[in-house]
């Protein structure tokens, strides 16, 4: 016996990773085929969701529509063998099948580890945090840190009088003969 089921159900809590996931209560569309087989009920089909997260480069919101295939055998309790203690085995409980573990495994394993808003996202400036996509010519003039002690001597090409230095040499440059 085979039965096709199409339903929209609310997403369970924590369906995702730290950076991207399906918001709790959002729609999860199920298009499933349930087949009675000797060992139990074979569930196969497609789960469609929309995951929401942040781009790891620019922190913009990322929305990812995904449709993942699932296939799981739910065993009849009377088919369990005493020495068969497979913890991953799903069972039919009365007339009910708990699809949440299979849904969670399929949906979460399909999510990207490092979501990006687009493949060529330039990210944020490491100096000031500006979005580089908004200003592609953004840059900072970086001084060599070995010369940082000399930064205060010259201001706009004019010697800094407060530093006590002259443009040509130090105070010992004048010698009397």
C-alpha cells in the first residue's frame, strides 16, 4: 500500500546552525510518499524550507530556499530483534511517525557552513568596517609601522617646530670654525 501526502507544517525550534537556520514556526513544505513494506513504513520525498542567516563576509541577511530529499524507514515495533539495539532506528508508534529527526538531519546537513549573500561578496573593511560592496574603491593609506616614530616630525611637508627638528639636520649641524 502506498500513500502520497503533501502538507505544510511549522518548523521546529533550532532547525539549523549558529549562522543559518530555518526560523521556528516558519513554513516547512512536505511532499512525501509513504509505503508499507515488510519491515515497516518507508517515507521518501522532498522537504522545502527557507533558511535565514547572516553572510559571513558582510553580515547582510541571507535567505536560502532549499528543497532536500529524505528517505527513512520507520520499523514496526514487533520487528525489533532483542540484540538489535540500533539507536538510530526510527519506529512507528501506534499510527504515528515522528518525522522531526529525519527532517532535522536532511535540512541541517544541506545548509552551508559559511553562508554568503553572493559568491563574490567582498565583505567588510578590516580597518573601519565599511561595506566594500557599497564602495569598491574604498581603501586606507597604511603607513609602514617602522616609520611611525617619524609621523610627528613632518606635517604637510613642513617641519614641525614643536618637535625641535629641522628639515636639514639636527641641532648639532652647525659647527663653529
